């Protein structure tokens, strides 16, 4: 009985150890995987390859230059072994020209250098001439374009000036026509003014002669009643007979008589007032009535129609 229990206990311990062993192996494996370095990135690989190619290219160039140096110094000559068709290609053509130049005597080498320098200068001059010709063509094209633009602007300016001149000439013609029309109207107005002055002079002289006639005194009073006080005062100033003036004024309304006396010459008005003891009264404010004969009315109407 004790032996069976011991066997069972050992068996259980063995099973527990077997169950724990895989987990321990997995942890050890994960630890090893964590310790291993990761793979480099693509950028790092590309940079590494470019650097490797650059080193190879530098090594090849250095090797090629070293071989040329050894050949030039006749330490390891091989230039005569290269086929003719390869010698004319770059960069071997440059190398063979360099070797051929330095194998010449010093004087000839100096002459060859001068010839090459002169050829280089000639090429530069030719190239410079081509550049100058190209620049000259560009300048010529620019100049032609500028001339074309200036011609177009000049043509537009001349066309605009021509139109302005035509408008100015038209306005001048209109102004001349208006001036002639104004001059004709002015002449007509002057003629009418002369006629008006002549009619007024005739009227005044007729009125003076009419006033000097005693038998027409009553008719004169009626005319004086409808005349303007200023015009009547001017007429009275020219009449020498103060009594006649007094007879006419005495037949006028008192307000109009006062206006006439106020507008007359002070000395002459005083003499007339002394004759009849007419009280001096100032005219009341109000619109004045003006009497204009029919002939003068026709002249004024003609003047107004002409000035419209």
C-alpha cells in the first residue's frame, strides 16, 4: 500500500514537470529571438549599395590612372599594344595626344602648345561671333517689334488726333454760324434801338409841342394820367412854362402828382409848388403804371421776338 501511494506521487510529479517544461522552452526560445539583431531597412541597403558602387568606381578610376601613369613613365608601357581603333576614342585619344605632345622636344612642344592655344582662341572667337550674331538677331527682332508697336501707337494717336481735329473744325463751324447769327441779331437789335430812340424823341417833341398848346390841355392831362411818373418828370424838366406844367399837374391825381414832383428837378418842382401851393406828398409804395405808345410797343415786341 505505501508503495502504491509513492508510485502515484512520483507519477503526478512527473506529469507536472512535463507540463511546465514546454513553457520554459518557449521562454528560452523567445529570449533567443529577442537577442538576435533585426534585418537592415531598404534605405540602409540602398545607401550601402551606392557607397559600395562608388568605392568600386573610385578604385577603377585610380587603377586606370595608375596604369596610365606607369605607361607614361615607361615603367610598364602598354600604349603600343592597344589597337588603333581604340586609340581614337575618349579618353584614350586625350591620353595619346598628351603623351605625343610631351615626347616632343621642348621647342616643338612649346610651338604645339601655342598652336593649340591659338586654335582654342579661334574656336572661342568663332563661338563668340556666333553668340554675337545670335544676340544681334535677337536685338534686331526686338527692335522690329518695338518699331511695330511704336508705329501702331503712332497710328492710333494720329487717328485720335484726326478725329479730334474734325470735331474741333465742326465746333468751329458751329461757333461761326452762331456768331453770324448773333451778329445779325445784334445788328437788328441795334437798328430797333435806333428806331426806338427815334420814336421816343419824336414822342417827346410831339408831347412838348402838344403841351404848349392851351386848347389841348385837357387831352394832355388825360395822356399824362396814364404815363409813367419818371417819363413825365423828364418831360416837365424840359418845358420852360411852369404855369403850363402846374395846369397839367393840377389835373392829375394827388398821388401821381406827388410822384412827378418828387422825380422832377428840385428847383423846378419848388417853383411849381409855389404857384399853386400844392402840398408835397410822397408817393405811396406800389406798382407803377407806364404808358407806352403803340409804335413803341410794336418795337419792343419785335426786339423781344428777335432776342428769343
